[in-house]
């Protein structure tokens, strides 16, 4: 059963990242323009001037953070940040959304319209100084994660309700060949949000509005459903001792005040499992 890990209420909790060297969980409130981290019982927070949504770790003290207009190098100890490369900086309609480091040292990041404008966003990959658009005309980028054998990436446009499998070049990790349909969730009217792969290659997917995290095999078979006490779960992450703990962010968007008061909506949840997660990969900045 899921429990509350941190009771800070986020309008749109997202981007949970377990830093393997620090053994700490980082996560974002996109609408609050805030990065959070728990160090034991102490909560740390860093405010930004624009939306921030996802991160990868570079080294013990450095994160690569996706903001509304850039990828930022962020110093955890000082809170200082500097621009690595622009991201949709000349497009005031969009902001960053879901993102994750890949097994090759790259960083995939999706953008979307701030009001979820149709086809306003895209999915990009940053790799060794280059930012390249991989997928265009995306409404709500999500579910970016990677098979542990480096064979493929997964992603979705939430409004399409389809999970795509993208084969990757084994040398540098750029997309290789056509994408393949892994899951079509339209018949169940499920809306895929953030996702992560475990060490066995199974996908763990938050499903917006359904109050659940679902586990799927690499072939798309539904393995189990875990109920969440919050309607809008947004993204899972494995962490904790031996990567057996599943963390899940959530949101309060589109919920009434009574619904928020009656549930841990917007709070960060966790559940201990008998599954081993895949360690989060580090990002190479150059």
C-alpha cells in the first residue's frame, strides 16, 4: 500500500529522481517552479524564475535540470545554476515536461504547451553538447524511459494514449529505425503519464486520473496494478535501499478543494516492493 513520503502539496508534482550517489530523492512542482529534496527528515527547496520539470544527475553535486527555456547546470550545494543550452527559448507557448537520462549519457526531454495546446511540443535529446529534436507535434510529452539492455526508449503523447517503443543505436543511443507501437490504451481510456523501467525491463507507468500505477512487461502485457490514494499520479521512480522502493509524485490539478483535502493529492508517495529498480543513469555534459 502506498504511503506519504513527503506531505508538501504540489500543484503538479513531477520528475522524481533518485540520486544514487547522494541516496536522496529530488522532485519538482512544475506549477510552483520549485525543486525539492529530502535529506532525512529535512526538506530542501529551491525556487526558480520559470517552470522546471525534470533532471538527470551529472555527479554528486550537480544536476542537469530542464526548465521552461533551457537545460541548466545546477549546483546542489550552492543552488547556483547556469545555462547549458537553450530549449524552446524563443517559444513562449511551451515549457519542459517529462525527461530522463538515457543509458548512453544523453538526456531526453519533452516539451508541451503551457495550456496543453495541441501539437505544440516535441521530444528532444541532449547528447555531448548537441540538442536534437526527435519527435515533433507532441501535445503532452510523457513516459520517457529506457530498457536496461539499452535496446530501446519508450515515450508517449498522453492525449494519444499510445506508448511507443523506439529502437536505439547501440553505439551512441540515437534513434535507429522506425518506432513501434507497444501499448494502445485507448480502449481502456487510460492516460499514460510518467514511466520508468525496472532492472528486468518492465515498465511502471503512472496513469493520470486513474489513481494507479501499472506494471507492463517489455512486450506490453499488463502484470499488475497498484492503487494510489491520489487520483492524479504523475511519475514513478525507484530508489531507497537496493532500489526496492517505488516513489510516485502526484498533482492537484482539476481537483476540487474537498477532493484535495480528503486525499494526499499533490503529495509525494512511496511503497516498498520486492522489485529491483534500474539505477538512474548519469548525464554527460560534453
